[in-house]
């Protein structure tokens, strides 16, 4: 019996070390501006097969080999960070109101809805639960969560996940530095820039000194300036993050065009041609398959 227990402990240790090496590899890829590998980011997890922003949606992503999940944060009345995209829980749960209307104990009584609007058994997860689940297994991108920057950092420290989480915002460098200067250098931070909006180039230039690992670039139409700025982001030493979620983020080179219209080369292929090193998608399994066939995984 003692030998069996020792063997199980040995296997557990091997698994943990393997998982840690997996994340270390992903972090190296994320920080390597010359890598040809494209990282796949699942928007709100695998929400087509589980409730969005649920632990199950994130487990599915880990199992299918997704590189990073994107999550959103809100804070409860008693100061706990929970995973929620909307300002209210109305759309995604069987409850009503803002997360800040409830304590953690109260909000945990509600349950998430699936894609058909049916109530499931899945509760609203906390950020700490997500960090514990994903530790050593997958990268995390915190999208809507800048307002809780320092609270997030405290949890990353507590759970030992600082190196695998990317925090982002659409604010200029001066604001982010002024508000989070003591923490900014300790985390992986990524700015968001709308390339077809006034001030885009100033935003990119403002972050040149920080040299973020990547910049999330959005645009509703393709113009010479958009294409020029995409090249400038890479020239400044950052990876290009592009979104294939819906047409207004990528000038029509989106997931539905790739899958439903069967024009993957005109959507995902086009994003690759523009230098995308990270693609955020609502079709993670199909995008992984597409990239593997082109030796970009």
C-alpha cells in the first residue's frame, strides 16, 4: 500500500512539473517577438460548449490545447473579484442586478445560463478559483478588469500566477504608469489601441519605452494608415494581437467568415498576413486546426 501511495505522489509531482513547464513554454513564446508560433486566445472561454466565463468553459480550453483564455472581472459588495463580462448579471445568470449589489455568498446562489439561455448548475466563479484552476496550465488575459489592477496583482501573488496573466487596458501609458507604477513593472501588461481612430499613433509611441509583449490592435476598416501602424507595432518590438471575434474589430476578417462562409484564408489567413502573433477567437478548436495545418502551432 505504501508503495502505491508513493507511486501516486510521484506521478502527481511529474504532472505538476510538466504543467509548469507547459506554462513556461507559453510565456517564452509570448515574450519572443521573433517566434512564428501563433497563440490562440479563447474569448470568455469555450462558451459554445459551456456557459461563458465559467470554470467548465476554461477547463474545456485547457483540454483542447488553447494557449490563453480571456476573462472579465467585476467586484462584489464585500470586495471579492468574480468573473463577469456585463455590468449586470441579468443576461448570463438567473439573477438580476449588479455584482456589487451582492456579497460573494449571495451572488454564489445564482447560476450561469448556457448559450440557449437555459439555467445550468454552474455558479459564477471567483478570480481566485480561476487562477487555482489554470495555474501551470494556460495563460490568462484579463480584459475588463483594469479598475481592479492592484487587487488582481495581490491575488496573482497569493496564487503564484503572476507570470501567466496578461492585464490590459485601452488607456495611454502616462495614465497607467501614474496609477500603477509600483505594480506595472511586476506584471505582463498589454495596451489596446484602435488603429483607425485619432491618436492611435501617439498611443503606440507612448508605449515604446515600456515595450509591451504585445499590443491589441482593433480596426473597423483597412486603410493605408492601419496597415502602416500594424507594422510599426512590430517594429517597436511588440507582438500584434488581432481579434477575429466580429467584423468591426478586424474589417470583416472574422470567425464566422472563416467557419460559416468557409473562407478561412480570407479571415484568419489575412490576419496572419498582417503579422498576427496572437488571435482572439470565438472558434478556438477550428482556429487551432487551421494553424496546425499551416505549421503555425
